[in-house]
C-alpha cells in the first residue's frame, strides 16, 4: 500500500514539515513518490521513481518551501504496474481548462471501465485508469467547470462505483479545493489560531506553528496515518467523501 | 522573445551543460522557465515563474543530471499573459495515452482558433492556445498514436496554419521524437563519435564530451541561438520542420 498526504489552506502554506514526516515512511514505500503544488491555476508536479528517502528531488522538497493552497503528495509501494516514472502518483490531466491532480492508495482489482472519452492512461496502474474514468465521467456530467459544491455531489455518485472494486483512498484537487475519499484509512486535522507546536511521529522533529502563522491562517492536513503524535487527528469513515476549501471542511 | 532548448538522444543524456548555458541568458528572459524530461513514456516537468538565474529549481537542475532521451526547456520573456506558473512553458497534455510537451518562442497575434475538442488552455498565452489547437487537430487526424513519420506529415500540414499568424518557433515531443519548427530562429547540431570538447558562449564553462560518452552515443541539441562557440550549428530555415529520433534527423 501507498501513503497519501494532502494539504488545503487559506493562505500559501508549505509542506516541508509534513513531507519530511511522510518521506521517513518511504522505507517500505520505496517505489517512487510525487508531490503536486498548486499556485492559482498553475501546478508544479515533482515525481521520481526513486525512494523519497534517497531521491535528490525529495531532498530538494524537504529544503525548499513552496507556498501553495492545495498540495497532494504520495509515496508508492508498487502493487500494479512496474516501478517507473509513468506509474508514479500524483497523476495530472487538464479538464475544463483546469489542471486536475489525483493520488490513490489502495487496490481496484478488476476495475477497468471502458474509456471512450478524452483521457487515456500513460502507465499501467489501476489508479491512473480510475483517474481517467473519473475525469471522463465528470466531463460528461458538467459542460464546463461547475462550483465545487456541485463537483462534490457528482463525486459522491461516482466514487462508490470505483470503491466497490477494492479500496479507493483518494486525494483529488483542481487547485480550488481538495477532495478526500476514504475506503480504509485516511485521517485529517485542521490547524488554526491559536497555533501550537507539533512533533512528527516518525522523526525527532518539532515545529512551533505559532511562530510561522498569522491568526487568520487555516490549514487542513490529510494523511493516510497521523503524521504527528501530539495533535488530534480525525479518521474519515469508510465511504466518506470530504471537500476542503480555504483550510476548512466545505 | 523567449529562448528554447531541446535535446534528443539515443541513450539517456543529461542537459546540465546546455541548461547552464541557457539559464545564463535569463537576464532578459526572466519571466519564468521550465524543463520537461521524458523517461520512457513518463515525464518530469519542472517549472518556476522565477528567473532561471535565481530560481532554486533552476539551481537544482544545474546540479542534478537527469538522464533522458527527449528534453524540452524554455526561458520566458512574457509577451502575452502575466508572469505566473500557469503561463510558464513547456505545456503538458495527454493524447492517445502519451504525454505531449510543447514550448514556443514567438508571437501568434490574433491566432485564436476555436477549441471544440478535449483541450483547453489553463493560462492566457497564445502559446498554450496554439498547443491545445494542435493536439485537437492531431486527435482528429489520427484515431490512435501513429508512427512518428505520419505525425511529421500531419504537423507539416498544421504548423503553417498557425505560423501564418506570426512567428512559431516550436519544440514538441511525445517522448519518442523531438519535433522542431522554425519561423525566425532555431539552430541545431548533432554530437557523435568522435566526441570533442565544447565551450559555452555565455559562460566560462567547457566540457569534454569524449570523457562522458561511448562511441555509439548520438545526441541532437536544438536551441534558439547556438549555445557553444566552438561547434558547428545549423540554422533551421523559416518554415522548416525537422523531426529528430535517436539523436539524428528522421
């Protein structure tokens, strides 16, 4: 299985602290990693088929703070598809003139719906196939980019169809919102005023968020397993879909 | 105007030397940069709206050799569209289950063909609009991914339609081939056995390619202006389209 990390904020926020925690878990999840950072409608996508513990790209991301309102990161343990850049999450496509980014943790055995739209997988993973199907169905449901609330309603109809074939822990973003869907394991927390310090579970590293924030800042972090051991994380329930906008549940 | 850099090789080759030369020219071309590296069907895309002279991402690329058969890089001087990540070349889309990457130097004033297909620009540049139109027309001309020779023939019909509206110096790749189209300025050279040393025009930096290559290696480099002053560069003629495969004209 893989591990997911998502971030949604109301002010440009970096994920150096959380990504450092995630990368520590790349002992088992060594088959590549990726991270996508939205800046307005633009997106930066960093991927590597090397482990996030050894990759020079991951090392760069642990040192270089990129301010973003929506981030999706992923460390991979290959279950379907070889260890190659083309099979590395997150995946990126354009729909309605917006970039869409998705990362998946789980297995969708036998879920190979027909792709008759404009989206085709480049690699061999079940995840990228499901992403292409999801965008195909979204493009049929809406002629142009709808409000996020309408997208949430459409996703609530679509995601169970895929999740029925296995486990579909999912992070999805178009740069406006972060959608999180849980099958087996996905946790989230919100950080807001008054900010406190937090300590990574996997590494001897703490940060005092009060020193790097303003009282108006709000940040949601979503992760497969809680990244810190001194904050209160909430587990998404199996089948639960949550949309986050401006650092809060929408 | 912007500056382009392309590389096509028959063995994984890095562009650290050439990119260092290109980045030196980012004094005038300071409005962002990007570089896309294919690894088989997979692609890594690095972009930044900061200048390639100051950007930590560019600094990383000057130090980290990424072996690739096809690379497209671009430094931007904004003419249409604001300085933002969404307007930064190269642009990336998927067609026929392959990633397509394009960078453009020039202006296509008034070229806003109707986009009725699956590709929509995310930013505001004439370049991305032309890229979406090009992929739309390619997808109408071929039901699935054709051989590169057929694609060259289709591109030879399409590109003049855009180039008629201004200047369309273009680099395009799907990871199998590198296409170069010139309106005003594009130069290329091939490096092969026996390899020699080369010296950057813009910076006091030399490399002896004989030390880092094997006799079978072949590499084509394409650039807006020659990057070295001790090698023989060939200018593409206005309107000329050239396809490069395995480090040689195809």
